C-alpha cells in the first residue's frame, strides 16, 4: 500500500514540501494530503504592501488550486486542532487524518512577551485578512478625523523594529502623503511612531545598513523610539518604560513570534518559545516519522544560535524535507540540512530598500529593492506561481 504523507500548513515550507514531493514521486508510491486554513498560499513577506495600500490583496495570495493543478496532492481546507503522535492522527475541525509520515509546517504565533493589554488592543500582520484590517482601519481613521478631530486618530504606532516592523512602517510612511491629500489634512498633523525595546532597529543587519534605514525613514517622517520598551497598552494609549504615553487609535504589534501552540500541546520537544527541536534531517526529536519545517521549529547556526525565522530558511527547509521524504520512501540515504543564507533585504517603502547579499555585498536604494523583487520572482517561478 502507498504511504500516506500529511502536510500541515501551506506557507512557504509546506507548499515547497508538497510540490517537491509530488514532483519526485508517483501516486502509486505516496498519497500526499496538504491541509491549510485558507484555500490560497499567502506571500507573508509581502503583507506590508496590501496593509499600506501598495498592492491589492490578490497580489499576495495564490490559489492553491492553481499551484496544485496536475499534481498528485489532495488539498483539505480545514483547521488543525490537535496532533496525536501515538495514534499517528491529525484532528481537524471537520474530521481527522491518519498518516505514515507527517510534515508540520504550521508557522508561528505572535509573541506578546506578557505585555499587559498588547494582545487585546493591538493589530498584527500575519495574514492577508489582517493586512486588509490594518488598511481599512487606517483609512477609517482619516475618514473619521474631520468629525472627531482628536490627534489620536492621526497617530499611528508600530511596535517592533525588526524586518516586519520596518517594512510596514516604511510603506505606511509612503502612503501617508496620499491619504493626507485625499482627506485634505496637513501631513504635519499626522504622527507615525516606530517603538523598539532594543537600542537600534533591524537587529541582525550591519550597523551601517540599520543607520541608513533609520535615516531614510526619519526623512519620511517616522518618529523612532528605540531603547523604549512598551510596558502596557490600553485601547488608545501605549505606555513606554520611560513613562511616556503615546495616545493613538492605531497600534500594530510586530515585536516577536513564538512556535505554534499545537506543536507544544502535541508533546514535541521544544525550546522556551515553543519552537520544536529537530535533527540534522529535520525530523522532530524522538519522532522519525515527523518532519518539521518553517517557523514552528529551529536549527542552530555556527555560533550555536537559532537561525532567524525567515522565508528563505523556510523554503530551504521545505526543499530538504521533500528530498528526505523521497529518499525515505525509496529506501535511499537522507541528506543533512545545511542552510545557505543568501542575504536579507529590508524594504523602506516605495522602491527603496537596504540589504546585504552574500557575506559582503551591501546595497541600498533602488538596487536593493530590485534584488528583493527578483528574489520574490525567483520563488514564484520555483512554485509555479507566476501570473499566466
């Protein structure tokens, strides 16, 4: 009987695993089932663009029916509720699935670090739906201000100055002049804050690139509060450790992620932030019939620290998992996972960016933006997601 492979999650890692496995196997060898909450694949690294009206929602989501067309992959649209490792069963809201091999690519959840009120009173950016919510909320603030001219309506706070926070604040900064013109509101009445607990923005970037990014964004009107942890959030107020209070109708939190709670509840061995431990083949510690890929697990770099959870790492993990599953099904030797970090580019809004390619090549401006754009095109070509 052919083996049953169940893949949980259709993010970068899950989609690449499913397509790679389908390409190298036949329907007689393996029954592949892909489970996802949505019937589309989300380009999560691009969500800051529809959140700030720079792209349409449809430009950052790809129907799974199109990606899986002609592939021997069965798609199940459902929500995973539990993984039973002993019974080799996945429970869904609408039923259950049994597996011979399981691939867990459920991504991450937002980490609020126990900040009182943050979960209740902030928005996050982890899906197309959330991007749409942010966009419509900001537009509504501008629409309501003439009828209730409190400065809170025109004050926007983005918490976290990592890659997601900086890309979002950059795109919002680019959008504000148009919003002000349409609403007949002077730009100097609008305040856009980026609040970061660390002493600098873009951790992981070289200091000169982070400084360049900050310079560009300050010129666009972004107000930085670095070294200023948020200690409490209320419906219209952000309290900083310094005692300063920023009164705002809009609070968006991008300050951190943690592993998926379903992974923790299943009994996998995890680190304190809920990400699962894996061996060199990306199998879950103590469970050789379960592979992990993407943000729900971690691998260590040469310095013994976890690699940052990025799309390029998730894509490489998905490729490795597909290859190792093929090897296992055919009785061949598996391959150790060795990440190849090609660099990172941060968009600063519009066609501006800063980044590093390889180990030494630093770039900024339109060239950096073009590199980021080409990287996206390369990924879409890999999964067959380019518009036809």
